C-alpha cells in the first residue's frame, strides 16, 4: 500500500486521535482512509445532483423555447408562489 505524509491541523489531529482511542479505528491510517471514502462518496453524490440539476435546467429552457410558460404579474407573484408550495389537499392562504 502506498505511503504518504500528510499535514493535519491540530484540530484534525486531535479528532483522529480521539476516534482511534475510542476504538472506532485501529489506527490513524484507517481513520484517514475512511474520511477519504466519505469525501469520494460526497463527490459522487454532488456530481449526480449537478447532473440532475442540469437536466432540469435543460428541460426548463426547452419549455421556454416551446413557449410553455405562464407570465405572472409582480402583484400576483406572492400568491402564485404560495400556491406552488401549498401542501396538497390544503388551500393556500
């Protein structure tokens, strides 16, 4: 397994020591590897969220280009937005 030297802040080092002493990990390397796995997972999730967001943006732009939209006057905007966020089955106030 490759070896790397890394620098930790005092707070990070204290945290690693704490989780090792608590028996959550056998050593600092295990704790750091777990942190890296969590970072990798978060990045995968962020990439999926970004892909979904881009898909929704494209769908919105395509709908605009097809003329599929509703214009709302500024004076009606609050009521319109409340209607969008109202719980189904309950009337908007």
